[in-house]
C-alpha cells in the first residue's frame, strides 16, 4: 500500500469490510479493501484503507461498525 494511505478498519468478515468501504465512499472518502486472509485456511483479517488526509474522519464514521 502507498505511504499516503492508512488502515482505518479491520475485520475477519469480508462483507463487513465491504460495508465499511461503502460507508466511506458514500461520505466522499475513497477507500480500498485489502484481503489478508489465508486462502487455504481462511484465517486472518480484511483491512480497509483510506488516504491519510481522510483517516481520522474515516475512523469516526466507522466507529459504530467496529463495535
């Protein structure tokens, strides 16, 4: 990932990461989903990244989704 992007959300559920990305994009924050799950054993996490300039706002928007 480029140094201008920061991880703003992680989950073990792919659907939840896609939901987080959608929330950010609806609020005009570009987002990228990176699937870091092991393809054989399906353990690991899926991360959502946003540009550093939008990271704090993104975290606030996703706060309810995380908890």
